[in-house]
C-alpha cells in the first residue's frame, strides 16, 4: 500500500501536464470573458446610463 505522499506524487506525475493545461485554459477563458463583459458594459450599457 502507498502512503498519502507517495500516492500524491504518482498521481501528479501522471496528470500534472493535463492540470497545467486546464489551468492555462481557465486563465485564457476567464480573461476573454472579462474582456467581453467590460466591452459590453463600456460600449453598450454606459452610454444609456448617463
């Protein structure tokens, strides 16, 4: 049987690259969503708010 640290190390070695890819994709998608929300708020909503 593996202890917790050995199991964690083996899992990280197997899926570490996939997790990094997911983190990068999440950052990119979050940035694009934020940019879209900012653009809509600035160009569409703001002129009518005043």
